[in-house]
C-alpha cells in the first residue's frame, strides 16, 4: 500500500510547521519547504533587521524534518525562496519525484519582506512587486507541476492558506492592528486560486483554509508589538492539527469553499 504523502510550503515555523508535524502524526510522509535551512539562519533574512521577531522565533527545515521523523515518517526538506522564480517549478517537481506521489498540498508559504507593516506611500515600488510575485505569481508557478501530477492521477487535495485580509474590510491601518494594503491585495489574488482551480479541475478538491488569529512563534517573540494577536489568537499547534484533519477528511467539505479553521476546530472539540 502506497504511503500517504503531503507537501507543506513555508514549514520552518508557525502554521506550516505545525501542520507538517500534525500530518506526520497521521501517517504522512511530508516534503517541506522554507528559506531557513538550520537553526539560527533566520538572522540573515532580509526582514530580520526591521522585524527582529522573525529571527527570534527560531525554526528551520532541519528542526521540522526532525519532528516529522520522530513520528516515524519520512521528511523531504527543500530550501525554497518564493522570489527565486526559476527554482519554483523544478523544486515542486523534485518534491513530487522524491515522495513518489502527492496526495495533499498545503500552500502555506508567503512572502513577508521588510515592509510588512507600512502604508502604501511608505512602501517602495520594488517591494510592491515582490509582494505580488511572492504571494501570487510564485504560488502559481509552484502549483503547476503539483496540480499536473494530481490531475494525471485523477485525485488530490490542495489547501491554500488564505487570510481575512483577502476579503474583509480593514478596520485599522498597518502597524495599528490592521494589515498593509499590498498584503491584502496579494492575499486577495491568492484567495482566488482555489476557487478557480476547483472549477477547472473537478477531479481534485481545492479549498481555502483560513486560520484566523494564531499565536505563532513569531507572535510570541514579538511581545507588545503583536500582543493584540496573542490576546485573542488560537495556539498554533491546534491550528496545525485542525488543518491536518481538514485535509485528511476533505470529503466532508465542498471544493472551492473557504474553511474557517478555528470554527472547524471548535466543532471537533479541539478548541474551546
């Protein structure tokens, strides 16, 4: 019997890591992607100077792979930068090849960058381009080989980690409890991918999964800066576990839909 397999992008820390480890607990071999190869490497990331909590949060492909293997499953760690356009399709193809087949893709990776909390007029033009490329174009480039593989198999699940910023009207500006304009724009474009793929390839199940406010390692490391998230957020491990259960029990959800992860976790009794 073929093993269950999954690809989780952006799995060095946060929701991606929690989901990858939760899938391993459920018996999946997991290919994981991220920029941080080893613990401590995050200090060299471009956003680390303006967002020191990124480096302080820790996490790496190495540590996530070790956590997957601790559950007796195979880990396939792949260094991936969303801004390196020429590497995206080859790395997706490599993930498929090394796993042998892919049952599930959890598209969690996003481009953050050093201007994540700036208003439009304070954001350099090149950063606008990077956001759209990293959060829309790069996602499509990585998706193509995986979706092609799934279509050839006649089955597969794709879960795209969306955000309320994609479709909810903001109530505050970036840096004061809201999100940056370019983040909302890029996530809105990403949000449309699942809805469109569900129509184009009905043999697959493609959904958006919306995590809500989550107490990730970065949120915990940011202190007062992200205290508004820490006060109301859900534990990252529970969000990861719920995401893993959603993709494993995908038959109970409609393709093309947006699933509120925390609401579903409450229905399952995983979250108070």
